[in-house]
C-alpha cells in the first residue's frame, strides 16, 4: 500500500483488482483510496472518498460499483457513497 492504514475496507472488483478505502493512520481518519492489482503486485492511488471515514462497510454491487456506508470520523456517520 502507498499509505499505512487500519480500520479500512478491501473490496474485490469485477476486474479482479482490490479497492482499499478509508481507515485511519497515526493522524486520524482517511478519505483516500487505493487499487491493488494482484496480477502485477502493484498499488495505485485513486480518487478520494467524499468523507474521511474509518470502521465503515464496503459492498461490491452487481454493477461493479462499491457502496461505502457508515463508519466514523470522530462522529458516527450515517452517509453512504458509491465508488
């Protein structure tokens, strides 16, 4: 990974890549996301989430998008976003 993090999610995408979202580092919750390509063993940054969040859920939908919900950023979140 390009950024150390915990309390993140990892979602397998329909193309076989893995989307890593949010979590936290030593300075607090993250809004960054990364893609891991297991076929090449490489990591790439991708667009940020709308909200920084940790301890959230992420579900890969049939259409290939990832639904990210809840979590916290020092306040409990009731928001959702599609990635």
